[in-house]
C-alpha cells in the first residue's frame, strides 16, 4: 500500500514538471527531400522541420531554423559553400547562415534548469492512522522528496546533457559552412539560419 502511494506521488509530480527531451537523430544523408531547386548546374534539396520537443520550441522562441541540405555540384568546377555558393531566399534576399557553435548554443537544452527539481527535496508524504476505537490518531511522514528531488534532478540533467551531446556531434558531422564541394560531388549538411518562417530557398553562385 505504501509503495502504491509513493508511486502515485511520483506520477503526480511528473505530470506537472517538464522533463528533458531526447534528441532524435536527423541524418541529412537519409532524408527524403521534397523541396528542390537548380542554379547553374548546382542542385539544392532542402528540408525544414527537423527538430522536435524542446529543440523545436527553441527554434520558434529564438527565430532560428535548422535546415538539412543536399547539394549536388554538377557545375564545371569546385565550389566553396559560403564563398562561391550561398544560400538565399527564392526572392534573392540574403540569408545569414550561423556557424555550428552559434546554432548549438542557441538551440540546445539548458540542463541546469532541471535543478529546480531539488525544490521537491523537503516534500513529505503524511499518513494518519486512527486507533481501533477511534480514540487516538497517529500521524507519520515519509520523506519522499529525498528520493524524488535529487532523483529527478539527476535523471533530467543526464538526459538533457546526453541529448545535447548528440545534437552537437551531428551538427559537427554535417557542418557544411566553408567546406569545398568538388565537381561531381554530393554533399549533405545541417545549417542554422535566422528566420521565423519556412520560406523557399535556393542557391546563389558568385
């Protein structure tokens, strides 16, 4: 009976507090791209809406979109992304492409925010028992907060840190800014752009 009561408290707490989000790996090289444009022999395929949960909320809050791109260079020479080849809107307006560190720092989860779970540490679960003849009541307390507070804080800190590590690793693995795309090569990337919308994109060749 005591275990059931503790479990109910645990479920109640979880339902009112926001837990850390897992990071769902994007893998730009395995995406089914539906948006496609071609400029002077260079093809751009791209996709928005890559992140979910807390990462997606950060996109909306910070006005940054993470975009997966697939660039096929069928031009007559090698091209450097960010110098010879730039990402622009379909109306030719320029796009500021963030570096991977700025993208990560802006969109990552904040593990330290989960320390508020420690506020649960003083919580006690009280039970009152009445004697057989109803003449006397005894109250006992169970310090559930000593388990819930540190446990939830540690668990969410670890989960958020692990998710951020995966996010940072994938951004590094698919960092295309400043990279050379050789003639005949297909390159995949993840780029962060300053945008609050999902406007059409294309490439501009210098």
